[in-house]
C-alpha cells in the first residue's frame, strides 16, 4: 500500500494502526451517540490515507482504502470503544462500521433521545449547505441529511457536542424555505428534477471522500428525500434493499437495453454491475439514459479515461471514442435491474 504520491507504507505502520484500534476493549463503552458534524467512517483510527499503487489502472487517488463512508450530521450511531489514543470511537451506523473522530460525535442521554425521536422530520433537499450556531460554523450539510421538527417551535433540531461530550439540542430555521422539506417529499416530476439537479456534475468522491459522493452515495441520497432508504454500497443496494431485483445476466447488449426500457421505471430503477450502480432516468432515441457518479471508462490499453463526476449518459459512455474497450462498456457489464 502507498500514500497518495506513491510513497510505500511500512508494515509497522499498519501494526501501529491495529494496536491503536484497541479491539481488546470492543464493546467496552456500548453507548448510543449521534454525529454532530458531516463526518467520515475510517477503516483505521487515523486521517492518514492509503492506496494501491497509482501505476495500476483505476487505483491511486481518490481510492483511499482508509475511507469507509461519509456520514451525515444528526446520524444516530452506537459506540463500541475508544482507540488507544482516545481520539476516535469505533461506531456502528445503520449502514456501516468504522472509526469516527471524537470531536465529530456526542453521546446521548435518554432525555435527548426522547426529544429527538419524534414522528415529524425534515430532510435537506439542497446540497452543500452550512449550519451555524452563534455565527460559528457547526457543519457542512449535504442533501439527504435529516432534522427532527420541534413540536412546539416548529424549528429544526440539530445535535451539538457539549463540553462534557454529550449532545445538546439546538434549534434553527433555514434562511430560505426551499432548503429543507418535510419528509417524505412527493415523487413527482418537479421534485425528481429538483433533486437530480442538486446531484449532477458533483466531483467523484470514493466513500464520500472530500465531502463528495461515489456512485452508491448518489443513489442513496437521491432516494432519501422520497422516503426510500437504501443500503450504503452498490451490491447491497442491488440485492439487499427493498427493491425488486431482475437479473440481466446472460443477455446480449441489445436484449439488456430492451429489458431496461421495458421493465425499468424512470427514476425508480437502479442498474447494477459489480462495483458500480446507476439511476435509470428513462429513454431517449430508443436508448436507456442513466445518471451516475462515474470514475471513468476502460480503454483498450487497460488504462481509464477519467470522467470523475456525476453525469447523465447513455449506457455506453465513451462510445464515440475509437479507443474504448467495448467489452467493458456498462451495457455489456450490467448484471441486474432493481425497481422501487
């Protein structure tokens, strides 16, 4: 494994991370908590990155294997234990495990949970907002983040880390009315277009790295405002979600395209290939159209032509290039269709 600029990492470094992970004390805390910032789950309790060699096609930056997943502010977590340096907690979310910086979370009391767990929630429908407390930035807020609505004041509730490490409740109103909506929002043409426009053209972010999205984070956050909650990674979204899975395996590319346009539901279907997932938008000129956050297309020489952002394409991105490896085109590699 290597650093970003191909500096080889020693075996001792990994041994040190394992030691600092302190798994001898697994479940020694066992307390509920909540994220107080938009944060990350790490494989090891460190901000240090590690990569396979960038000399390998499709590896190197941004594929940091210490980055498990980003986590929205206000996300309930369950804390297992501290790292030995006590700068991190090992935590479980509803969709992944990993290490979270202590300063990005807070433990919660039964009273806090009672105030927080209500039947009325708002969900952020505009991407990349900032939330402040007394003119101090609390956190970046991404589309799909959830805020309870206070029963009395009708303000939104956000968790803030208190001096004792426990969460305190703060209430706020957004400066504009269309930034947060009561969830779920209606699945109609206007809302679909509004949410989609927030997500398209965002830089690719492996595991949510650099506060951006990868393919499965895009699909997860697209569906969240409509009350459809997906698992975090692409294979789970395809095979372990509430959707109805239809296999495309063994079909020719023509048969796949026909099946997608016949059985796919515009903006309610996912197309899956191991390692990648896309949102089916519908058809144009008798061809399936998809939205996806895509790193790049495979070339005949084994390299990749980098796209590196969320885009709207056909199922054959790069088809206009003579050097594209046709066997690796998405339409040739799709394995399944998932309808919601």
